[in-house]
């Protein structure tokens, strides 16, 4: 490599001779860079160590050239060697390598910045990629770009780079909105309608969402609301932290009724409903904006009451559902007590309330079930469960009284 570089420098006015010298350099580098894995035999370790030092010296020698045309060609040759050559290039620190990646592969430019601790610069490149319509054709890739940008911005903040302080919140919010867009696209992909035209329109709408990142207003007014994507409408409200209790109740009623209708003919019709609410609860709880525990519990208990004619068999799957989402039994006890004490607090659109004696017995039975499951969990309580029992004992006693 050293001889070829010297020859190229001495014959710089002879393009053919320079080209031959450069070819010699590339041919000399290929076998050492493609050298493969380190041997496991200790007897070969010394030889492997010499080979590694030789490779490092050869690469450094080639990188020391002052010829920008040669360097650009060298970078291309290293990339062409695959992961081993790319790794060698990534290890080197040089403004010309930054410029090369910026021109040829912005994703590698961002990775190069991260590799050398320039996290703020990496974050900006990832955000540009996310916003560039030509960078990719999949929404999942755009979401990944924003997520990677946020990771780099946080790394820059941890390293004391104050330049990213104003960008952290912006990138975090962009990621939240991008994930809402992904949910809308997934809902449109699952959209089912017997009208073939509506199905085609849904597929086209989902395809539109792949092409670029949109703002929350666009997502709600152009997709979630017109297509009646109830889950996505909830997600938009959560993301915007916008409280609209009437709309949220309407959306939850639609979601629950759809799941009940879908699984009505199965042996365990509540299984699909429980699965759906568990998935949504994992995303939305504990946000009271879009996951109002008292109202959803009331809605589900009404369904349990109506489907069993007021005489359910087996333990309450409603309580198990909420406990699995992390809702404390103390909070559940407060909800049941509110239903008992204020019978008009949560009322269906048709005016039905927990007013008559059968409804009251049903609620008392639910509270007794809650007390039993609570007592069972308190036999070997964790510290959190012990605090919960102490805090909620009075609520349950008031309800049962």
C-alpha cells in the first residue's frame, strides 16, 4: 500500500499509472479485510494478532492519502466488501467520510455520527430521513427513524450536549403522533366492509399513510373520524390530551358493542371482549381522558348483568380484567360504592340505572366477590397489596354495610 501510494503520488500526471497504483491498493486491502473470524486455537492467536495489526496499518496508510478522488473510491471499495469493509470505514474519523455518507447513504451518515459520539447530529439526520418522502416507502420505517432520533437525542443530553434540550420534547411528541398514525394505518388495513368499493378506499387510505408523517389534526379529520376508527379516535384524544367525555363514552360503547356482536355465537362470548379491552388498556390506562375506569366498569357490568339475567355464574371477569391492567381493588371498590350510593351517577342513554332491587343485589354480589379476591391476595401480600388492603378496607365495609 505504501509503495503504491508513493508511485501514484510520483506519477500524478499520468492517469493510467495512478489508476494502476490505486488498483494495487484495493487488491492489497481486500484479503486482509475479508480475513474472517478470529481463530479459537490459542496457538494461532499470535498470528491472528499480527494480521490484525497489519490490516490496521494498511487501512490507516490508505486513509492517509490526500487525493480526494482516491479516498472516495476507497470508501466505495470498502462498502462493496460488505459488513467487514463498512465496519473498517465506520471506525475511521474523518470529515471526508461524513461527507461521503451524506452524499451516498444518509442512514449510514447517522450511524457514523452515533459511532463517534455526535448524537445530536445523528438525531437530526434521522429526523430528516423520517420527513423525506423519498427515504422509504413504509410507515414502520419512518416510525423507527423518529424512535432512533429520540434515542440519540437522549444520548446527547446524557453526554451534556445542551443543543438537544429544545429538540427532545419535539421529537418525543413527533414519535407519539407517528405511532398514532401507525395505529390508524393498521385499523384501515383491518377494515372490513361488504362493499368492495369501501374496501378498496380503505386500502388506498392506508397506502396514503405510508408516504409521509402527518400531524394530529390531519390524522383525526381525514382518517380516524371519517372512517369511524374508534380505537384510533381514542388514541388521538390521548395524544392530544383532549378531554371529551361524551365522545369517549360513545367510542367505548361502539367498541364494546362491536366485540359483543362479533363473539355472540361463541361458547365464551366475553373472551374476545376481555382481550380487546386488555390490549386497549395496556395502551390507554391510566389516562382518565380516554380510559375512564368508572364508566367502562359500569358499561361492562351492565353487559354482564344483562347477559346473565342478573344471575351470573362464576367469578366476575370484569374485576379480573381491571386488576390485570393494574387498577387497584381499592379503586374498584370506590366505583362500586359510588354506583350503590348514587344510583343515577352512571346512566345508560336509554335511562336505565342501577335503581331496582335486582340491580342492587347484583352490585352487592360483585362487591362481595371483590372482597373475597382481595382477602385471598392478602394471605401472602406483597408490600403494595398490603398497603392496598389497608387503604381500601373501609370502602368495602361501607359498601357491604
